[in-house]
C-alpha cells in the first residue's frame, strides 16, 4: 500500500486535498483525522505538519509527500522534488531598512532573522557570505529589526505592504521562488504505485490547464484552422454530412480559448464549442 504525506493545515492543505479528490482518491471529511486509508486505490494518507513532511519522506517512512519547495530545501531532508503542482506560490527575499544593503554580498557580518534558517544559510553560502549570523524566529519576522534582534530579515514577500509598513524594503535577487511540489526519497527505486499516482496528478494538471475545443469549418480552410488549434499531438478531423465541411476537435490552453475562438470565427469556423476536461492521460 502506498503511503502518502499530505499537509494537515496551512495554505497547501486545501489545494492538495482538492487535487487528490480530482485524481480520484478518497479524502478525509473531518480535519481531526490524521490517517485515512483508501483501500480501493491501495493508498494510505497521513496528514502531517507541513514542515515535517520532507523529514518523514526523506527518512523513507513514507513513499510520497506534498510540501512546499521552500520547506523541502529548508529541511535538509534526503528527499527530492519529482513534480511541481502550480499552486502555493511564494517568493523569498531579503529586506531591511532603506539603504542597509543592495545585494546579498553586503550581508557579511550582518544579523539576519528568518523562519527558514536552512534555506537562508544555503543561499548565503552559495553567495560566498561566511560571517552572517542567522537567527531562527517562528512566525512573522517583520518586527525583528525594530526590536533590535536583527539587521535584516529573510521572508516571504507578496505585495511588500507589510514590509513597507514596518519601514523596510526588499533588496537583492530572490532567495527562492517556491510553490507546492511532490517529493520522494532521494534514490528511491522505481515503484509502479508511485508512477500511477504521479500520472493521475499530471492528468489533473493538464485538465486544469487545457479545454477541449470542437468546431466545424470548410474543408479548404482546415490547414488554417489546424494552425490555430494544433492540439497536443494532432487534432481530430472528421467529415460532416454536409459536403465540404469537417468537424475538428483539439485541446487548447484554457487561458487562450477566447482568443482562439475569435480567430477561428474570422476564418469561417462555426459551432465552436468549449468543454472542460475532467481527467486525462497523455
């Protein structure tokens, strides 16, 4: 039975549960449940503290886990990313009082407060900074400078409003651009159950990004139409009862669907329909 770690709470918990539901797996109905067995799919889910998931997976006790790229790298666990999921995005930056620094190299000898010491220490080492003092704080770190325990902070930056309110500004290149990922133990052997699990998730990701587009068009304009809707491999083209007309079906990017419909209409396509894709295997 496949053993999978899922965030018990936090910003990744609900999207991860939603993706698993779309992939056909049972999910808990009570947030107090910490273990759920899905016998039909031969999977056992463990709902864990997000920051602990990489440790459990890296130890080999669990086969697969959902976590953030930031939490994976910060943990130092013997686990690796195998699939990016496209949600839970965040950007980590350095910030401090105006003029305190312009680049990471200027942090030599400075005090840095963060909730992600492993991530920050690795970034500093890669930048050649050897003498910075990194202090771990749980929760919000914006007040660390004001309270005198740090010269700068390293934290998630979204709009930057909270930093500006605290009298700080970001500087330097991002430490990390993170999102939700699926992880496995480093060097784990191939596993048919894991492969199937990843295929299901990939199917969900494709279904979210693409829609199915159907339309009718004159046969002499098929080449123009297919150039607009090439599909993932090749569109399906079928003759219609009305002579000289064909029906075309192709997958197109959801975000481009309206523009493609306009372009198809302009070259004579009619009966243009767009439908959602609930699941797929490619």
